[in-house]
């Protein structure tokens, strides 16, 4: 199973329907969607549908001030990771990551 996973292209592992929101979506709404759809991350797309950022469960834990419920109204753009690194190339060899 590990061998199969190591040789499978990332494109085959990724979900075809990522959860996506706009930068002005309230953080509380995003977290509810992530919970309801059992997702650990959400893609933030600008008005043209281009990647603007990503928000993960880790961002929720480390970047959000949970002292009050005010965070629920913040736009996702205030805590997302802007310009995340992306890749559309498969590694040349599975040993590359060994």
C-alpha cells in the first residue's frame, strides 16, 4: 500500500471538488462549512476564480484570536495564507522524497 501511495500522482489523490470561498467570507461561515463538509482546508478564490489563498485547521488554531467570538465575523482574508505555493508537476521518482 505504501508503494502504491508513493507512486500515485498527487492529482489522483486530491479531491476533485475543493471547498472554495471568496476573501470576504466571514471566518465563522468558513469554519462551519469546513466542519459540515469534513474538510481540513478551504481554498480562497478571488472574483475571477484565481487562487488568492488557503485556510487550514492549523491556521484556525494558530492565527485566530479565540478570546471572544469576534473572530467569527472577520473576513477569511485576514487569516488565510496568501499566495500559497502550488505545484502541477509530478515528481520524477518516488525516491525523490525518501
